[in-house]
């Protein structure tokens, strides 16, 4: 059977895999070959109805990689964030916390980008990059470690010898399992329902997070009078809602909008995801690393899953590039250990924080409701604390990799 050869192999050509390929190609230059394999022929994000909140740090990286100019026209700046916490049937919905979402530099701390636009931009950019080869459909079923090459096994019997294999193959990562890396995690018994809507009144760049007992209902502003809703709902209730016809479904959406933006109409298909948390116990093995959802899955309450993947990419690219510059191979153990130390604690902390927030807000216990209302009201009165949250969510605190600062690694 045919044995191919590539300096770096990335399994999974979706958001994380393609961004990493581009970051490595731009940083390492054309002499290092990169192969991206995906089990699907069509780009995975082509029909993704979601929109992602992309923080300032990751946006800087997308700019350096030439991806941002391809999505800029569809990206909506988030100028203000509002948090509300009241039962669905409440007539009045007081805003508990509002914050200005701009950084001290004047740039927005986040933008909302439709996922399909990001997916197509990544496809186009990767197709133009000479160092990147695409292999699809190709199913990475496992690997055998060897020295100096690791051998990646494909479902059709072919294999690829490589110096570094990166698993960007999503939450059910086959390669993570093949590496014997265990995960900790649990299901939230919630479903993420996503659709896009058009509304009568303008959103003025405001993102709204309305905490309801079934889970947070987020209204993310898109270009024009459109928004993407990311609606976490109790799994059983979500199953029922998803069977509704468009009229009944829209009525549920309108109930949650509570007349904020005048009349609302559905402007896209609906899709749903089971919500769960998982964290890989290790991010690396010899000549092998995990990134993105293959390494961690978090609750979408703060819109940070993809941002964590972008932080992985920036840290892994810098670790590998620094190793290659001093004559080591891309999969050198010192580079991978540096990557793991950089990222594992940060993603673990983020996953735990989002988990706690979801537990705190997705319930209707009177005592808990009063305590969180008091907590939010307190935060609302402390501008320094609000600025700290904005800067943290922007991915610009701690040891920031060069790509997130807008420099090539
Ligand atoms: C409802 C919802 C809303 C969200 N909102 C936000 C948000 O606002 N902001 C944010 O930052 N994040 C958000 N996220 C999280 C974000 O969408 C994910 O973190 C992100 O999609 C992960 O991308 P990925 O490339 O790691 O994995 P995936 O997109 O799952 O890609 C995995 C790829 O691997 C391929 N693959 C799988 N197995 C194999 C194999 N054996 N061989 C070859 N290829 C394989 C698949 O075909 C696929 O292309 C949200 C998530 C959900 C569920």
C-alpha cells in the first residue's frame, strides 16, 4: 500500500485544522510540507448556521494570516454586552449588567462572524497556500509511533509518514482515542439550538445574554437588522421545541426576545447540538498534539470554544516555529511540552469557569437567583472589574503568543 510523506499532518480540516495549517505555513515557509486530511469531501462549515464571537486576540491572528480581510465585510463589531436574568413569563426584564465591549486601544473586544463565512475564507486561503496539501475524503483511523517518523493510518489502507501529527478532528477525536488519551467531562443535559433571525429594529451592535432556567439565550448581532441566536435549552424541552413548525418555533423565539427589537422573523434554518464539557487529560504524546475540540469542549455560554482553539493554534505554532528555527524537528518533544504547559491549564480553567457560570445561571432557585442578581448588580458598579473581564475574554491577558498580538510567530 502507498506510503506518503509530509513534515506535518493535521487530521481535521475544519476551523481549527485549517487555521493551524495556515499559521504553520505562513510561519515556517514553503520548505515544510503540511497535509490536511478530512473525512468529508465538502468543507465542513459550508452549511454551519452558527455565528461565532471572535475575540480581539484571535482576530489579530486572522489578520496576520490573511483570513480576516476575507470575512471582514460579514463581521459585526460587538459594541456593548447586556446581561439579563428574569423568568420567561416576567413582564419586565431589567438589565442587570451592561458593559462597553471596547478595549483601551479603542478596538472592539469581539466581533460576530457567521461560521459559514469563516469556513469558506479558510478554504480559499488554504487552497492558495503552496505548502498545504489537502487529502479528502480520507479518514485518519490511527497511527503508529516510530522514530524519526510517526505513521498515520488512513481508512483506505494508505498511510503517511510524518514528524508531527496534530489531531484537530473534533470532540469525538479518533486520534485522541488512538493515542490512549482519556478525557474527563459530562453532558449538560442541555441542547444548543441555533438559528438566524431578522428584526424590525436595529441591534446597534449590542449582544444580549438572557439567562433563563433552561439555559442562556444569546442574541448575537450580525450585519444589518439580523441576529444569530444561540439558545441553550433543557434537552427534553429542546427536543419538543425542535419538532415545532416554523410558526410555533418563531413564537418561542419571540417570547424570548420580549419585543426588544420589534417584530422578528426567521431568516435561516435551525440546527442543534448536544452540549457537553470535556477536557483531554494530556494534550500531547510523542510527535503528536491535540488542538481545538479534540482537546477541550466547553459550554457556549461565553462563546469561547473556538477562541480557545485559536489560542491553542497560536501557542503550538510559536512552540514549533521556535524549535524549527534552532534546527529541531516540528514534532520535537521540547516544543510539544512547551505547548502543553502553555495551553492545558488555561483551557481547564476556562472550561471550569463556563461550567460554573452555566450551573449558577441555569436554574430557578429563588435564593440562587437573588444572590446572582446581587452579584451582577455589584459587578455593574465596578468599572475596573468589568474592564478586566473584557480584556480576559479578548484573549490578551497572561502570556500572549505572538500571533495573537498580530505578529508572525
Ligand atoms: C451551539 C454552539 C455555539 C458555539 N458558539 C461559539 C462562539 O460563539 N464562539 C466560539 O469561540 N466558539 C463557539 N462554539 C464552539 C466552536 O463552534 C467549536 O469549538 C469549534 O467548532 C471547534 O472546531 P474544530 O475545528 O476543533 O472541530 P470541528 O469543527 O468539529 O471539526 C472537526 C473536523 O474533523 C474532521 N474529522 C473528524 N474525524 C476525522 C477523522 N477520523 N479523519 C479525518 N477527519 C476527521 C471532521 O470532518 C471535521 O471537519 C460553539 C459551539 C456550539 C455547539
